[in-house]
C-alpha cells in the first residue's frame, strides 16, 4: 500500500501565522525530508480568494519540489478542475510531468465555494458539467495530436502541446467525489478515486463495491482507490489524541464555519450546533494513536481495498511538530506497509 | 546595465540541463533568466528555478488575454513567493487577442497583484462575476491570495505593439528582437517623460555568434553600448541560439560575464582597461 503525506497549502492562518516565502522554502525542505524517509507522495490542495494565501496554483508550486527530489510523487488532493482553464492546466501538468520525470498524480475535485466560482465568472451550478468537459479536454490534449473540442463550456481550436507528459497513457487522475455522477465520470474513463477522510471502513467497502459494479457493467478495468486521512502518531496514544483532536477540530471549524452551507441554507458560523454536528465525524475518523494503533487502523483500511493512504498531519502545527510527525510515521508505521526504495 | 539570458527550452533531461544552466548563470553573476519561447507552462519552469537558484532574477513571459487573467496573476504570485521576490512578470498579447482585450487583462493582473481586494467591470471580464446562481457568501471584491512577495511586482509588457498600453499604466516595454526599441521609448517618452525616465528599458537581442559557435563579444558590446547611449537600454536580454551545444552555451555565458558585462557598466572606461582585459582574461 502506498503511503503519502498531506497537505501542503502554504497558508498563513490566524492560528499559525507564517512568512509565505518561508512556507514555500519549507515546502522544498519538507519534500526532501519526506522523500528520504521513504514516503510515496506529497499532496497539495487548492483553494483561492481566501485570507491566508492558500495556494491557488499547486501544480506550479510542485515544480520546485520536483527540482529537489527524484522519486517522490507530486499529487493534488484536490485540484479544483471546474474552476480551471483545461488547456492551461493540461500544459501545466504536462510540463511538470516532463520536468519531474513522470511523477505527477492529478487529484481533481468539484470545489464548493460560491465565492471561488464567482470570482472567476463561473456558475457553481455548472461544476459537474465543467468537470466532465475539462477531463475530456485535458485527456485529449495529452494524447499529443492536434485536439479540437466544441462543448458547452470550453472550445478548443486544434491545439497541441509542445511538451507532453512522460507517463503513458497519461498521468494518473484521481476523482474526488462519491456521488453517482462522480462514479460514472471516473469509471468510464478508467480513472482512480481519492476518498475523503471522514469515511468508516464499511463505507469505504461499499464505495469500492459500487466502483467495481459500475466498472463491470461497462467492461472497464477499475482504477485505484485511495483515501486521505487526518493522522498523528505518538508514543502514548491517549496523549496524542488529547493533543491533536482539538487542534484538528479547530482547524476544520474555521474552514467549515466560514465556507459551509448547512441545512436550511445556513452559513456555518451562524448555526453553531448544526456545525458541530457536521464536524463530529472529523474528530471520530482520524488515524491517531500510538504506532500499534495507527498500524492496526491502516491495516483495516488496506483490508477494505484501498491501496493508497495519504496521511494528513501538516496542519496548523509548528515546523518541528510536522517534521517530527513525519519521522515518527516513517520509523514506526511505514515499514509495515511499504518497502523503502522499492520504486 | 543588467544582463539577462534567455532560458534553455525543454528537451531531453530538461531538469538536469536547467539545474546546470542556472548554477552557471548564478556563479557568473548574471542578473536574470528570461523564460519565454518553447515553454507551454513557463511558470512551471520558473517554479523549478526557485529550488535551483537563490539570487538570479527570473522573468516569465506569459501570454495574456485568452484565458482568465486571474490564472496568470495566481501563478505569478505563487512563483514570486517561491522565488522570495525575484520574479519579473512579462505579459504578451496571446495569439488572436485584440490589444483592447489584452489591455483589460493587464488591468486585471495589475489589480490582482495589489495587496487589496478589487473588482473589475470590462467588456471581456467582470470580477467578481456576479453570477445569479452563485448566492452564498459571494463577495463584492476579490483578493487574489497569495499576492506576490514583492510589494510591487515588476511587470513588463512584451512587444512594441503594447507601448500605448504600457505608457498609460507606467509599465516597461520589453522590445523583441525584430523591433525598434528606440521608437518604443521615444513614443513612451512623449506620453510621459518622467515615467519613461524611471522605468527599466529591456531589449531582447540575439547573441551574435562567430563560425565555430563562439560569441562575437565585440559586436555584442558595440550593439548594446550604442543602444545604451541612443535610447537608454539598461536590461539586455541576450538570446543565445537553442541550437548550440551545452558546452558552447556555457562558453558564451562566460564570455558575456567576463568580456561583455564589465564593459557596459560605466558610461566610458578608462583608456587601456579594455586592452588590459583583452590581454589578461582567459581566451574564449
């Protein structure tokens, strides 16, 4: 099972203010460190038009990581494809894949904030349709020949790329989404899926069954299934939970309170009880404990059928906390699931 | 005079070549690398250089006016943060885009690069869009974040056709090799002499090569010195042909660093100094 690390977003938040140039320098140092420790991949996320500098161009930021590493895969969980120009994105990812020697994994999500879509002059209501068209455009351009597309949302007039991706037939694409349209979109194109962190094992199994059923009905081999998991490991499991769960809850509460639309079209912070109910899962599903506990939880995930777990420990933590967490995972957990240097 | 060099283009083991080239450019004390032709995604190249350099300025020429200008602003800001404030942003009208549309796009990039929320209403773009179906927590003004690391991101328009747009906005124009930069700066000065005086004057110049691949340093110095005196060239963007080998390019870079750059830093050199350099510097 591949074990990656997450999420690098280069945010200077109110709770963890930081120099942005230093965060980008730290990204490069962190990448070198996690590669040396034997992790499979480093994952970025994307948002835009927020107060804290959340990186809106993760595949551009990732090029600096490519230059300082040789094996570590560079991935997004998630890049917000419906908010992008697919021609521009196809070029960016192809160039990054070329520079990195074929180490890109493109995770794509729908996005959810009205403000992000509106800032770009896009209707959020069209995000599903835009995702479908954008995937076709990106995959079409990556084939290498002159590509033409006339769709509802994008028009491409006989464009071709100067630099093609290294990976064939194309860099892996991971769909973030579990609804029927997402399953259809991913399965019929032979793509993989990256699940959200709040799922329990039985829910993961049920989703994988749905994937296989859909793939079987179409006669297409299913892609991989991975999952993002909030995670922390400490020598004392109870102490680790006591320390990290409140911090994880606070981190997500800021985002959810500011951005989520709750039942009854309520703004998150305006409905604190409903918000807390929605957030409960966030603190019930992380992989947090001592090494034995975390290994057991990862084995449980592996038994569901996922073959990639990306461990999110790069929260609003200090530099030394994050570095130490990576070290702890690498020493006490990673060897049970992967062979360092096997790739 | 600042000396910039056009970047290598992607081919083969591009990252390795980029690494070696960047190391040499910095070791030789050259000022800037100009990422333009041959790159589908020049910001990706610039981002890679953030890991490979610490002092070199990195200029990215981005086509502008076809896709939403916010994407250009976002990528430029991300790269400038990664470079810790060493980006120079070049903006060229995308193929098939009118100068009017390009001008709107420039205005959006400039607004997006400022450290304050903005809104824009033009013929081609409206920011934010004000789309009826987007109803929840939408903004009246947006803030592209992160912004550049630099308080004011050096932004040059590329191509003589952009001079009117540049002059109205107080931006430099980087003339291309087939253009007449003297006309550009004369036009600019007629718009605003004070602004023209203040701004950088870049010009992309092909590196003259002798048979055998050596740089004709005398011819290059003559060209650049003449331009410096006639219209104030102060950033030479030397375009070394992509067809020469890596060792030949390295020799050109050393020649530029030792036999071209020092001769352009003063209005004139004391008698005998250039002869001294000719006699004592290593042969090319």
